[in-house]
């Protein structure tokens, strides 16, 4: 199974819409839109889980797809780093300043 990242979603998009759009390429195991935990509003991106073959077809087939006048970004989701996607600034300081 692969997870597909879907970005640049219109704020009004629903998980049902994602399910419908991606189902043309195969069975959608799950579709979710990421929301702000305080406001409940969409953050403009989401994830779709599909079997490997269907996911590859969807990634290729959705290139350039527009939803409500917004061109979606569709690619294979990258796993989060073990630190939750945050970089520790202490490791990136430049101590060689003059």
C-alpha cells in the first residue's frame, strides 16, 4: 500500500471528493484532509491510501488535475522524520563566525 500526498487543495474540499476523484484509478483505502486542530479548517493538503499499482496510476493520471480552479500537487508521500519533521536549530548554528 502507498500513501499519496495531495497538495494545493481548495479549502472547501471534502474527503468524499478525494475518494471520488481517486477511485477512478482503483480502490481508495482511505482519504483524509489535514485540518487545523484549533480552528478545524483545512490546511489545504491531504493524503490518499491506495494499493501500489493503483497509487502509481493515480500519481501519473492526476498530473495537472484541477479541482475548483486549483492545480493539485500529487505525489508519493514521504515518511515523516523521527523528530516529527522538525529540525533542531542547535545542530545548524555556525560557530565559525569572525
